[in-house]
C-alpha cells in the first residue's frame, strides 16, 4: 500500500481542527499551489508562514503551517529536515506561555502524528506504535473530541497497513459509531468512501472488501436512523399542532370567564382606590402634624440645652468664689464646665477643624506620661505606635486619649497593664486604641456608656459626661469612638479617625 496516501486521508479529519481565525497571505499562497506541482515553493511558504505566525503570538496557526511543511519534506524523503523542523515546532509550543496545557497537548498531537506518519512510511512498526501511544496520552490531555476522532482514524489506518484488519475494523467502527451517534451521517459516509478509494488505489482487495462490507452495513443502519429521525420529527410536529389546537380551544372557552372576572375585579379596585385615597389623605394630615411635633421637640431640646448651658455659665463665677480646694465645689465646677462643652459640641454646626501634622510616637509618649502619677503600684504603661506623622486635631485627640487613659488608671489593679496603640488601617484611616487589664464593663452598661444624663451620679466621683464629650469630639472629626466588645482581657476603647 502506498503510505503517502494515508497523509491525504488523515487530512480529512485534520481539517476539523484548523483554527477558525483568518489565514495569513503566506498561508493562502502556499495553499494555492496545487499538490505535487511545486513542493519546494509550497514548503518554503508554509515554513515562512509558521515563523510569521509565531512572531505574532499565533502559535496554533503556526504549528498547523509548520506540520504541513514537514509533510512536504518527507514526501521527498528529506527525513532529517522534517525531523529538525518538528523539533523546532515542539520548542515553540513549549515556550508558549499563553497556551493552556490542553491547548499545548492538542498542538503536540499534530507534531507527534507527523512523526508517526514518517515512521509508517519508513516501515518502522515499533516507532509507529510508540508514537501512537504518545498520541493517545496527548489526546486525553487535550480533551478535544476532534482529536479523539482523529486518533481513532490513525489507529485504523495503522492496523490496516500491517494487515490487522480485525483491529482496524474495531477501531474504525468505534469512530463511525461516535459520528453516527452525533448524527454526522455525511461525515461518516465521506470517511467510508475515502477508505474504500484508498484501498482500491493501493490494490489492497482485503481492505476494500472489509471497508465496503462495513460501509453497506452502516449505510442500511444510517438510513433506518434517518427515517426514524424524520418520523420522530413529524410526530413531534403533529403533537405540537395538537397542543396548540387544545390551547386555543381552552383560551376561547375561558375568555368569557376572564371578562366577567375582570369586570368584577375592576369594581373591587375602584372601591379600593376610594378607600385608599381616604387613608392617604389622613396619612398626609398625620404626617404634617408629626413633622410639626418633631420640629417643636427639636426646638425645645435646643432651648433646653441652651438654658442648661447658660445656667452653668452663670453658676461658674459664683462657684469660683467658693473654696475651690473643696471636693464638692471642684466637682460642681467640673460639672458646669462639662455641660458647657457638651452643649457646644452638640449644638454648634460641623466645621473644618484645624489639623496639624504630628509625629505619632512622641505624641503618644507625652500623653501616657501625663497619667503616670495616677496609676497604682507596679502598673505597666506601654506605648505601641509607629514612627510616622499624621494630620490630626491635637486638642480633641489629646482630650479623648487623656480621658481614656485617666479612666484606665483609675480602674486598672496593681501589677496590671495600660496600653496605648496606634494603627494605620488604610492610606486614609487610622486608629488609637486604649486598653487596660482588669474587670470587663458589664454588658448591661455598654449601651449607655456614651449617653449623657442617663443616671444620677455622685459628682464628687464624676459626672458621667466624660465619655459622651469624647464621643462628640470624635464625631466632629469625622471619626468615631467605640468600646471594643470583643476584647476580653479587660477594657479597650477604639478611636477611629479618617484623613
């Protein structure tokens, strides 16, 4: 059998694997040359197209042109040049970083197939078997049905070429069955016709007889399947028409009921609209009253706050005339000052605060130093702050941190720990964290920590306005002050600030 004809047969399946992208001018020129007319020129054009595609990053198209150049080399028995070109193509495939493993496997399948065909022409049966085994592994990696079908066809050709017709028939039948199952009858017919013609050209009467016998059996089966498909399609059309007729009959019989139902529904909706209009009018009236009540309440609260602030301001001069060393007098003075501060924070409009670029570490160290004299014996004071600068309102931040650290000093037991930390959370967000060991704030008191005047206090022990004032300062800075409820080793407050 003339093995060269196997190349032409395999091209029948190779065409299903050709890339759908537009061909280059070099490839078009190569394909325009009739087979056998000027192999050297066609080969040169295919190799130039291969290099051109690779330079453009179109590896798949380059590989397809490259293997066509290989086929034209060994067609003229230039096996060394053919093998050298295949090695170059494999190197290009391996260097392609864009291709996936499955795509590389599909491309290597093409080069391995060319080697198999050369060894088939050279009658080196063991080398053909080795390359077929390699093609099978590559087909599994590629996961492409076209590659799987081509592998079956190559196996069938190999078995027929070495006289193992039974194995060839089995593999060819598997391939034909797959194509038949997908109803690609014309493709199967074309494959059988090609196989029979190849057997006739090669003078292999056994192959012709086997192929023709299989073709006749398949033709009868395919005709039966085509008829069954046509009958099935007609039955489906009939069933669809019957369903359409039933649906139209049902629609006609139900239209009268729908019209009556719609009339009833329209009457119900008209009544509902009247009731809804009445309810809406009452809601509008109530809403206006509620808006007036809310506005009056806000105005009253503002007047109350102003009144309390004024009382505090008038009390302060009188209290200063008393003995300020007296604890109760000092407590009253602090209380009046806190009321004025809280009132100003709550009732003054939000405005741009003065921001100062501040070195964080020395700033934190200085504030921690202020409370050193207030802590109990053997209490450890720790500052954990990065050596960097940030923009902040030093007055507000100093007030908040000093108050939090003073509270921590009062509630931290001997041999405890007080820590002031600074953390940068993002380019525009950072935190100050004040934590101390000791008892955890009870859960029932957490919701009221930042609310003023929630309960009566002994003013000599504090007025309960410190944390509400700190909260209002944090809000003025577009930040927030919260208790860290997940901290279980004592108490931790988090001051969030945004640049």
